[in-house]
């Protein structure tokens, strides 16, 4: 059993070394390749709201649909600050959410 564990450990270390040099293999570098969403989420006073404050620790937004869902969640939690505006120009998102329609699926 020990020899199997040592062999698996050696293969894992070898894979990690190879993955550092080859971009096609999944490894730690794949997290550096995730595009960051460039968005603006503002409340009625024009103050910026960071949707990452409404995500679990360590979670990342990589999808514009997830961004919209989290923005709607933030709107529901902070209705007193409504209306909110969400803009993400790269994907053509412009969304205005009033206190009454935070939960509706308005078109982007």
C-alpha cells in the first residue's frame, strides 16, 4: 500500500510540474485566465455597490447571468436603496431595478 501511495504522490508531483509549463493542462494557472467582469452597480444616490459583498467568501463571478442574479439578490436585500442600475458594457447589459421589480426578469 505504501508503494502505491508513493507512486501516486510522485505522479501527482510530476503532473504539477508538467502543468506549470503546458497551458493546455488544467492547473493553478487556469484561474489566472478567467476574465473579470467589468461592471457598475449603483444605488439611487449613485453610490457604487459591490456585488461581491453578497457572495460567499472565495466565490468569483465569471458569468454575466450570475452577475445579474446576484445584483437582483442585492436589490432585494437593500430595497431602501432602490432604484439600482447595473451596467456591464462588454456584454451589453443595462438594467434598472426599482424596489418593486427587483425579482422580475427584466430584459437586459
